[in-house]
């Protein structure tokens, strides 16, 4: 697909950012760090809401000797990022991860991200969910010319608002080329329902739901439900501390506290107790 400059000007769209806070279910372990990254979220325009969940940005400037090994239980979604500074690559696609993954934060850097909904990948890219599963890949023409053209055009826009406007316009054009299928829309609805904690939407069969999610994010509904629950476990530990671990287990539907501990350890490679101890360590104040 050839991406044309559509003439989007900075300020053509109005989008009020919201800081991502410690109490948000962001999946960021050690969420106190979010203040140091100036993390913000921007809602997607209704015209691309079936493809884009939201946009987010981070920016940091750490002392030269400091390194933060940031662990993340990421959303069950594919994310596209335009990056600058001390970063692995300028254009990056991150697939659905089955374990918490670690990103090193050092020096200075900025990230503009497009968090896709399940239906989004097949529209903006020729990659399959399996091709990016458990991976963070530089986006180059040889990987996927369609996705590269989109992200290069977005990277060329000056400023966050301009990037949001350009991404919205171009993704809308790409959707016109590849109209969404009923299964892709079903996948959107299923993941949204799980995230909200609602019953799954009506479907012809459980097999249809399974196929819809496998085709769009590479994982089934049981895994998505487990992963969203683990994000909530991490959020509640960070905000409420250790005293209510048994209550958290009961409230979130675990058979008992030991099941919560085992599930957390398998995803994060540490026990809740060890994680809580690291939360109590002092955090450096923001510096520039």
C-alpha cells in the first residue's frame, strides 16, 4: 500500500491527554515509575475505534548512570510504536506476550504508541499474530511493507497531536481497503467484554469465539481472561499492599491464595511476596 501525505496539520484534531496513574490497570509493574515516564493516554477517534483502542505516549530523561528494568504485563493487544532516543529501534511492533516482559529505560527517550484492537493488525499489516507473538520487532520494509509505510508516515508528523491525526486518517483509509469481517468484530467485542468484566457477547458457538481470537491476537478467550485478571492482581498489590492477598484471590475468582501465587509466579517469574518487597524499595524522584 502506498501511503500518501494527506495534508493533516498539527492541531487538526483535538485530543486531551490523560496521565496514566498508579491506580490504572496499565500492566506496568512498579507503577510509581509512571510519573517518571510522563505516561499519558489519548482516546482514539470514533472513526477508527474498531481498529485502535487508544494512543499513549511516554517520555523520560534519566541520570546517565541509571537503568530501570521495567516489567510489564502488557494488554492482550498488538502495539505499534514510534520511538526516539535510547531505544531499540525507531519503528517497533510488539506482539501479544504470554509472559511479563522487560523493557530497559535509560538515558532519554520518547515513545508514541498505537494500541490496536484485535481487528486492527489485519487491516494495517500483512503480519499474522503468530509472527509477532512474544516478540518486539523493528519495523522495516522487509518485515512488512504495508505496516512500514504507515508507521513511517506517522513518524514524519511533527508532535503528538499531529501524529494522532495522521494515524487516524491513514488507518481509516486502510480500513476502507480491507473492510472488517464479522469474526474480527466479534474478537473486538469479546476482548472488550473480558476487560470490562462483562459476560461474553452472544455468538453462534464457543468454537467461533475461539477462532475469532486466535485469528486476531493469537490467543483464546481463557488466556485473555487470565491475563486481564493478572493485570488486576498487579494493580491491587501496588495500590493495596500485601495484607489483602487472600481477599484479592477470592474477589478475582481464584480457588484460593495459592492459585493466585502460582499464576502470578508463572507470568512474572517472581512471587507476590517478592514483588511486594520490591514495591517498598525507595524510588528516585523525577529528574531532568
